[in-house]
């Protein structure tokens, strides 16, 4: 399980997808059962454009939630379900 919080805006990476998507692809290659959950903090007026970053992450297989709290809840549920499978 990976939980990511991608922060956009001035002072942040201007091209976050160029750095993060290759690492995501490698992580999925190493572990096909891996779940990656993320939130993207930013707006459409940020230089990175929030919707483009969200679409890029989703295209890479990331489950993107609308808030970091929602991403944390989803990640927790995925971990709990995985624990149930292991203990069954």
C-alpha cells in the first residue's frame, strides 16, 4: 500500500507526473497486488493544473480521492481488507 499526497502550486514540482509516474509504473511491476491511493492538493489555476495531474495519476493506476482525508480512509480500508484476507 502506498499513500501519496501530491501538492501543486508555485514552489512545487512544475511537472510532477514526469517524476512520479515512472516510479509508480516500477512499483506496480515489482508488486502486482500493490494499491496506490493519492490525493491532489491544488487547483485548476495552479501551473500544474489539478485535473491534468489527477488524470495522469489515474491513467497510471492510482486511486485518486478528492481529499487527503478521503485518501487516508480508503487506504485504511484497503489495508484492513488485506489483513482479513491474510488472516482467513
